[in-house]
C-alpha cells in the first residue's frame, strides 16, 4: 500500500509539473506573438524555439522513466507551433513588402534635401496645393474601350489630402512654388477661388 501511495504522489507531482509547463508554453507563445513583428529573424529559429520548449518540459518531469507524459509533450509543441506560425509568417511578409520612397533628406555632397524623381515625372502640382495625375492604364487595350471611356481616360484626377501632403514632403520648395510658363495648358486650373480654403487673398493698397 505504501508503494502504491508513493507512485500515486509521484504521478500527481508529474501532472502538476506538466500543467505548469503547459501554462508556461502558452505564455511563451503569447509573448512571441506580440513580439513577432520586432523579431523577424525568429522565422528561421522556430524549430529551435520548439526544441528549447520541449527540453524545458522534459526537464521538469519528475520521473523520466514514465512514458505517459510523451503524448502531452507532443501536444504542447504542436499547439505552440500552430499558435506561432500564422502570427510570424504574415508579419514577416508585411516587413518584406514595406513601401520605400527613398527620400534623400541630406545629400552626400552638399547636405541638401533632394526631390524624388518619380513624383516630378508622374504628378503635377497646381498653385492652390492639389496634385493631379493621369489615369492608370490609360493606353492599355484601347481596342476594347468605348469612345466615352477613352475620352474620360484623357482627363486628369486629383489626389486626396493625405497623398497631397505626402507628395509635398517628397519634393523640395522649388517644386512647391508657382511656376509661370508661356501658353500653359494648366493656367485655368491654378486657381480655385470658389472654395474658401483655397481662395486667393486680395491685398488692399
């Protein structure tokens, strides 16, 4: 009877230890999920993370000769893998697909700010602060587009306020100043006096 009681107490201790390590594994998975964006290199070390967790679990078991804990250990490592993998992989892909506008704030030669050439080529700034651009894909598959659609594609569209603010920061003050050209086709559109925020100021002499 005493030997049976001792074996029961040992198995109870093992169950308690496995339960504690189960909670430890869940907490570890939550911590790794929260820091997955900051540690993108963890993607290559996921197998080592699972291995260290499994070693910690097997180390905490009281009697290594008993084999009733092995299915539970496999379940722990599998559950941690299922919790970690969907959280790390999309965040790593998001890090790989970050936008890069390559704005030079201080040049190497003179230490001056530079404009982004792509903005100057693709957009035009009107004097009242808005940026305009052409329609995307306006020259593609013209044979299947109607006459009305081709007429609309020749027109320009506005950028929204967020994009205009971003483009203003991507060019220098030279491109933000009004430009005066001979026979400028955009001359009628450089003023927007009907809107109170863009109305041109009148100076009294």
